[in-house]
């Protein structure tokens, strides 16, 4: 293959800058950006391309993959670490390669996790609004020290480990639940121990059949009253309806989300002029102790540069028939 033609879906202006920089002196790849998300309706745009590049909320299920195969797509390039939105069995059946970006500035996500923790705890977002209205009252802004608190980290890959290192700097007691973790500057434990002993819990595990709704009504029943929950990983790790019940009962004292189970219908678009159709999301954000950001944990200059470069490197390996370093099988 002399030149790979690639269609990049769910394209944002900030991504175009990063990819343009990587392709500045590159002639082996011809990239076309599409603002549309990839799904069964937009797959027709893939005609004439060799590869597609997708993000977390693009739909790459069996139906879409059958369409991609029909249009001659030979490679799916994920510009993210997770691949739960891709039907790998269907891709394999149609001999379509799938590659991902396994790691991109894990510190970016870990630092955003800390930002959520501190904002919820010290209520700096509320203080900011008060001061702008000349309200200097401290009532209602009381927080707590992270020092010596027990923080549970579920999943200790690169992002989880980066968070552990930051929490160690705060002097927190860190519990880790991960079947693949080795000993480190934390205490390894089982999930029940982590749920029952933690003052705050942060999720950093992949989404699969065993972790879907990992945090559900049963999990909340084991937690301390007033616990803090942070999710910067995948939305469906958390049962949103169970969250609402836990918030109402005050079992859940703080909730910080950078991801949401149905975020594909909401995130990455300006929807100020739309009527919110998701009643569960509307209920969640109505609580004063809930903080939601729109999947921006990865959103740093360093991370964007790494995502673009790794994606292009994956594409070049495919183009030149080299072993695929980041292939998902």
C-alpha cells in the first residue's frame, strides 16, 4: 500500500491541530476529518477509504463493521485506550485490524481525578460563584483533609498508578483492588474491603462484562455513609439509577463524574439550545453534591499530542505491513 486513506470521525478542531502537526512531513497517510460520529447511518461516508479512526462514543458494532467491510475498510484505528465500543469478533471475521492508543499521559486523567476530588470536597466551584456576587460567607463550604483519609482505587494500571502516586503525596492511606497489581506504595485488598473501608473511591478499570455496573445498589450498601465516588474511566461502570438512590439516602456524599453511561447522546457537543431528553442525567446534575465534566480528563496538550502521534504510528505500521504494536485482538 503506497498511501493509506483514513477517515477520522467525531473530529474536533483541537484534534485537527494535533493530527496536522504529526502529518506535516508525512505523505504515506491522507487524512480526512468528519465532524459526524460513526454509526450505521454515517458509515456510508467510509466509501473510498482504507481505514477509519474513531473515538470513545463512535459506534463500531457488528452492523457497522459489516458496512465497513463492504466499503473496503481494512483497519480501525482507535484514538483512545478503551475498545468496548468495537465488536472485535465481527472485525476479526471480516479480517479488519483494530489498533488502539493504550496509554496517553496517564497523569492527565489522574490529575483531573484529583481536581474533581478537591473541587467537590473544598467546594471551590461554589466559592468562585459566591465571590463574584460579593458573598464572602463560608457557611456551606466546609471540607475535609485528604491527609490520612482512606482512598480506594479500583484498577491500578498506568492511570490508577499515577493517581496512587499523587495520593501518596497528600499523605492518604491508599487501598488498591486489581487482580493484576503487584505490590507498591499502597495496600492491596479485595473489593469488599475497599468498599467498606474507603472514605473516597476512584474507578480506573476497563469496561467489560464483569465490570459493567460494578458500582450498583449492592456496592453502595457496603460503603461508608457520606462516601465520595469519582469515575473518570467508563460511564457504565456505575449504575446511574443506583447513584440517584444513594445520593437521596445520603449514603453517597459526593459524586464526581467525567464519564456517563449514556454520554454518546450528550458529550462533545454544545447543547445549550436543546431540551434535555435524558431524565436520569438531569436528576444527577440537580444534586448540589454532584460535579460532572464532559469527558475532559484526557484533555491536555500533552495527551492530545501523544494520542495523535500513536494513532499515526499505528497507521504507518499497518500501511507498511509491519507488526502492529498496539493491535487489539
